[in-house]
């Protein structure tokens, strides 16, 4: 899977990058996620990506999926931090 960046470049999909950005967003508001929550959120995000995209996914779609997943699982403050970072 490739990620299409805003400037049109392609990057390899990297779940660790998603995990890192979610961790940073939660740390920024002093609401760190435990490993179980982080894994569950990342699994849901990854499932959504692979269900809706086959070969490539725009980076803005990944951002939307992460925000939606965080909000729908009770992490709205983290979602807001993520979007504002």
C-alpha cells in the first residue's frame, strides 16, 4: 500500500507512523493512551484503510479515518489534538 502525500509524492504505508502521531496527539494534551487502547485504535484505522483502498490512499483520507476512529471510540479530545497538530 502506498500513501499519496499532499504534494503528490508516494510513500510506503507505515502503521508505526500512524501510531506515533496518535501517541503525540494524546501526549500533547496529557491524556496518554495505554497500549491496549492504542493497539485497538490502530487496528480499527488499518482495517478501515484496507477495506476502502486497495493500492494507494491519500494522506488526507488517513487523517479523516484517524479522526473518525478516535471520536467514535470515546477519544474526542485526542482527535481534536490530532487534527490541530
